[in-house]
C-alpha cells in the first residue's frame, strides 16, 4: 500500500490547479473518491479536518476552477489512452462520442435553476445535465457537461435562453477532438445518441465534422425508401419510419446475437429488418428495425446509421455501446455523491458536478500501486479509503511516541467526551 503523501502528491499533480487552491481542492476531491453514505460538505470537513466554510467558498466563488480542471484533466486522460487506440468491438471506429442527459434531483424548488422536469420515468425536481462523454480504449472519459438553464434563471442572470438541442449543436460545433485525441481521422469517430436527440440539426452537425452516427429514431421521423435496395417500387414521398417498415413487409427478418460485456457473458438475441433509405433533411442512411427476440411486450426500436457498408449486427453493437453512459450515470450517483449537494447557488452546483467528474476520472486512472484486483469503482474507493485510514493510524502512533503522548491523547479524549 502506498503512503498517504504519495497519493496526495499524485492527486494534486493530476488536478494541476493553482497553488493557493491545491490543498482545499485536493481534500474536496479526495472526499468524493472515498465511499460514504453522503458526500456532503460536512463529510469533506470531517475527512480533512478543515472548516466546512472553506469548501463552501470553493464551490460558490470558484466554479471556474472546477470547470477548467475537468477540461484539462479530460484532455490529458484521453491523450494518454489514445496512444494505443484500438477498434471498438470489431467496429470500423476507434472513438465513440456519446450524448445523453441525466437528472440531478433536489429536495427544494427554492434553489437557483431548479425546475420540474420530465426525465422519461415521470417528473422530478432538480437540474438537468447533458453529458458528452468519450469512449476510448474501453474507458468512459466525461467532458465538461452542458447545464440546462430555465427561462427564469436566464432572465434573472441576463442570459439568452437556448433549448437543449441548440446547446448540444453549439457544443459539437465548438468541440475540437484533436485536443483530446492525437492522430485520429474523423471517419474513425462514431456519435451515439438515443431518440431524445433525434434532430436533423444534430445529425447534420455530426456529419459536418466528418464523423458517423448511429441514433435511435422517433417513430414519427420521416424516411423514404431506396428502390434499388428494396427491389420494389420506390416510396410515394416521405413516410413515418414506423409506417415505412409496415409498408415494406418484403424485408425479411434476420437474427442477430449480441453478448454483454460484463463478467458473465450473456447472449441476447434480436430480430432485425434493414435497408438503405433516406432520412429526411439529412441524407442516405441505413435504416434498422429491431426488437428483442422472445421478449414478450418488447418495444421495437428504429435506428439510423450514416455508414452504408457495415452489417446490421454491427449497427446494433455500436448502439449497445451507448449503454456505457448509463453505467457512468449510475456510478456517479451511487458512489460519488452526484446528487449530494444542498447549495442554493447554482454556481456551487456546477462546481460540485465538475469535481465529481474529476473524481470519476481519477478513480479509473492509474492510481499508484493500486492492486490488480481493484477493478471496479467501488473497489478503488475502498483502496483510497484504506490509504486514508493508514494515514490516520500513522498519525496516532506518531502522537503516542511523543513525550507524554499517551497522557496528552487521554486528556484530548476526555475533552471531546465532555463537549
């Protein structure tokens, strides 16, 4: 096991913040990197022995430090792993850009930018974040997320209100992937998104960067057939994709088998129909209709892929990679205290979220002397906690070896019990 000062120096070096922020940033990120029932400011103060107000000021007054630190850490981590880029799951791409949103629940409507939102499984009170993450060498590397601002918050802070899709388009247009991955070709990048981002403007922004995409389509998205591919009469104008596949029943069903990436390899069988057609206002794509085989009540999913030569099974494999971002959301909520913030100021919330993402990157990075058996996020948190505990024990032993050490420690315990 490494000593505490080795871990402290490594974390401080990775965060790379200004000297006056080093100590307080280190302790806040470290408090997120260890397992706790609640990653609150009280827990950070208890872990570090510092006053709670120091962490409160860090979050409220210096959110820009958290944003810049995450951006810098993401770039360095992506460059490190991109030196040995390999294809993703036998696909023609080496890097995946995954777009998805997550909700950050809050207990009160009185905090800034809190609103009632629908996140697919009913309404919740809180904040909405759109995450853009990179899948490189099998690792999820989160980029700075996109906060969703309510109309009220924009009015109070003199901001121009923009919809989530507009903000995603602007983000993609400004994203320079060369800052994260060296020596890559645009055609080696695949963008993945669910039907919540089925927007012709987003799809055009992806194609303008030279990337490919695999996206889930809404049932009412307009498509048109390619007569040469269907070997039948062309479509009479545009039709909704759900009606499109009903109208072209001559497309045969095929079976595709996929295997999960977990410790236990599980086989999933899908039946699919596919063809090459046109996606309205975007261009020629592969269209896929898929459903889980032998799954009663399973909903059909419609996919569009801008790569015209890969197999339908490869399209399903590519889309299945999107699930990695859901696992990322689960990890930061269960283990890193993503929702454990009680600040009124939204700047504090922004800082907290960015520090959480920094902690996630550090935990899956090459922590010095981490055991080979510590593969999961939770196991790595336990390792960091053991280093912290060892530091506390070493400090206690040092105090006991001092002159009259046992007597001083006994007196301190009496004062603590009497308080």
